């Protein structure tokens, strides 16, 4: 039970640790994308660092792949496209592919790191204020409002980063990649441009519509907080 006697202080320590871990993980990924790849290329035979991210989609030729049901009439079900997780080798020597990988991953990593750093920092400062006995204060009101805008900004920036990643990697796939394998010429359009790319929803934490809704909810709470603070100030002046 002792851990709950100073809950704001304990949470402040947790958010501080999470903030540190956010930077540590971002630094780890940057090292993976730079130093580790360089070491693999220069000091190991047949280097290969497999990495999976995003979704590759294949648009099937009309009627090549379908679905049938033992209850529904023919044509009730169909496949618009086929999707799978894209797997790439970070140690490849193709400059165009390396550039596409970097320009796809780094913006997403930057948005996720900035969001978590700002969120944990605001929550940590709020816990510190409560620990000092400042509950209904202007400082906490600004922090609650900031958290709401952080969620909304992260959703917008995460959506933009996902679009940019789809543009970069999708551009590489459409210009340089042809689909190969058994009967692919019959099932899918031949030549380059048969493979597309998209970043799935949830690329960054709380991105998309869910993050916007959470941000709006927090802003509504901040407005209620503001009115409660105004009533508290009015009562204090009356007394």
C-alpha cells in the first residue's frame, strides 16, 4: 500500500523513465539504420539485416483470383487486392532502395519519438505539480490542454508521415520492382508497377482518427477543468 501513498511522485518517476526510454529506443533505431548496416557491409560476408514494415499490395488481374461460397450466389464475394508485409534487407547495396527505406522510416520514427517525448514530459510535469499540492492551477490547466493538442498534432503528423512513406517506398516499387514467381504473369499485371505499398493504420502511437478523438476528449476535459478553476477562484475571492 505504500506505493499509493505518493502516487503522483511514483507516476512522475514512471513518466520520466518512459521519456528516457523513448530517446533510447529512437537512438537504437538510428544506430540500426546507420552504424550497424555499415559494420555489416564492411566486416561480414554476405551481410543481411532483414526488416519488415508496411504492407505491399498486389492488384490481381480481373477474374484471376476469386472467392466462392457454398451458400451465396456466384459474384457475391470478391478480392480487390492481395496484401502482405513487405520485407527488406537493410544491408543491400542498392542506393535507390536504401534511400526509399530511410525516407520511409525516419519521418515515422521522428513523429513517434516527438509525440511520446512531449506527452510523457507534460504528464511528468503535471504529476510534479500535483505532488507539490497544485491541483486546480493555471499550470495544470495549460498542461491538460497541451496534452489534448499533442494527441491531435500527432494524429495529423502521423497521417502525413504515413502518406510520405507510401509515396517514397511505393515510388521505388512501381519504378524498379517487377513481380516474379509461378504464374504471376497470369494472375497479376506483368512488368513493373504490379506492386504497391501502404503504411498500415497505427503506424505511430495513437495516430489516425482515434488520436484525434482522444485529443478532442482531453480538450473537453481541459475546458471543464478551466471552468472548475474559475469557480474555485471566485469562491476564494468571495471568502
